[in-house]
C-alpha cells in the first residue's frame, strides 16, 4: 500500500509471520542438512536491463525458497532473499522458473 509523507511516496511493509518463523531455515538449507525434498537450480534473469544469474534452493515440502546470487569470484554467494511461498508469490511462479533453469548450478 503506497503512502505519502513529506511529498515522497513509499510503500509500507506488512509483517509476515511465516517469514519470521522460517528465518532460521536459511543456513539449514544452504548447508543442505535437510533430508526433505529440495530442488537447487540456477536461472538467468533480466533485472533493470542487466543479465543476472540467480541460484534458488526450493524446499518442495515446506514451500520455502532461498535466493542466492554468485559473486564475481564465482566462489561464494550473496544471500538475496528467503521467503515462504504464499498466495501472492506461489508455486506457479517457482515452477515457471524451474522450467527455465540452466544446465549447471552457478
């Protein structure tokens, strides 16, 4: 929801309980300690007119996603986001991303 204050428009974030409950899952999934069904894949995306590569760790059972971006050195990653798939950003969008996945994980 966009609001205005002092002539500037800004959006106010809404607290999501699912996001806060699953925050500790990030390291757990990155270390691949889970025995549940997860899908790890990389995609090429256009962001602000630039080609970017993103790596997704998608927990199919818990509906949880961790998004990583490889550093220029290609030895480490930046953590971009981690979120629970809800109605707004659901499984359909993740399945669409999985269809366009790259052959190798970056």
